[in-house]
C-alpha cells in the first residue's frame, strides 16, 4: 500500500480522538483502511511505505489485542517498531509521563502510540513531542482506532454506516470505546442508541447524540447493529451491578434478545469478552458475529492511520510540503 495520490492528504498531525474529525476525515481513513485489508490478505504482507520510520508503542495499561495490532500494522508498513515495556521501565521509579516523553523525543521517533489510564494523556504527550501521536485509549475518554475499525466492519458488511440503527449495550459509563463510537457514528449519520442499567450510564449521555434505553427489549428493537461492551469491573468503585448472573439475565446478549433486533443484525464486541457475562458464546461465535472481522479490520485501520499521519507529502514539522 504505497502512499497514493488517490488519497487526499489527511489534515491532522495526530489522532487523539474522533472528536475534531470531520465526516470527510473519517471517510478518508476508512477508505485507506479498505485498501490496507487487501495487503493483509495477500501472502506477501510487507510494504515499504514507512521504511526508515520509527514507531514507539508506549502502553501504560496492559493490552494484548491493541498493542499487537499496532505492532503488526507498523511492521507490515516496513517501520521499525519498538515496544516500551512500561511495567519494567523508569515509570515504576517515579518518572513522569512528561519525562518519558522528553526522553523518547530525543530518540527522534516518527510516531508514538500511547495507551494510558488517565484521560488527556495522549493530548499532553502531543504537546511535548515533535512527532505524531496516536491515542490507543486514554482512561474513559476516547479510543479512536477502535471506533474506526468498528465503522469499517459495519461499512464492509452493510455497505454504509449512515441511516443504520446501532445499539451500544452494557457498561457505557467506563467505556472509551462507547464515547468514540457515539461521536463517529453520529458524524456518519447513524442512529445511535445506548442500552444499559442507569448505574452504568454517564450523566448527560443523551447530549452526545444517543437515544437512551434501560431495557434490552426496547433498545434492540429495530437495531441493525448490536455492539456489546465489556463489563469493566476493574474500573468500578462500588457495586454498580447486583451480580454477574443478574446482569447477564437482563443485559447479556443471548438468542432470545438478539431476535428483537432486525433480521441479520450484526453482533459486535471490542474484546476482550466476558463470555456468559455480557454475551453468550452462542452469539459470540454465531453466524451474525463480526468479532473476528473486527480484529482483522483493527490491523488495517492502524495501518491506514499511521500512513495518513506520516504521509510523505507532509514535511517533518507536520506541515504540507
């Protein structure tokens, strides 16, 4: 996938969130990602579009799926990829994010991919370094590449995103995936619903452009896409759900609840899944499940994002050449 004049120049130096992207920006990244899918499906998967470029993955939170996806994306584009193992680094000795940023910046990387438990960490990093920054998830704030890969999965399966009804179900309160998806899906003209018990809904969620439902029966009626979210018990500061069994009974996706959605509705989950908590195995592995496709689209989207940010038509200062 060599940088191609057919793709317009992406106007941003960083990808810190979906907020701030125009529908045109989003479509540009999805079109680039579509082209990257073909690269990943051929036997010779390596291209040279980022040859000589350096990518550093800086993950302050454990993540197998996202980190390996970014690493694979960089390697498929020919970049030199370095994974910073934060658990065994100076961070444990009290080094701040800014100290780390300055140290890494001195190594002159071209792109930094960061995941951090604090909202705004990626934006702070972007102010301190001279390279491009990609937000791979910051606290409960945003996870832009996940929303992009979800949109690509939907677009390839349904032919479009606009005018579809998408029900995002589960732990909305702690989910950066939900926030990024709500912003992106609204930008592309989808009808967005959130379905959750009131204890797992952030205050003012309807102001983001989502219709709120407190039962699966109401929320799934007429849905084209059912997106389940992981119950993030590690982020809960109290008993927000009575028990896992109760939660599954009312809000877990099973065959009966899926029948409420439109025929052929897509079943999605950003992973990792708690089977039998938010989704039954029968649904996760069933004919309507797009969960494996989401994983595949993740590599393609991350390839597209890095290529777009490091477009050779832009000079090293991030301005158009």
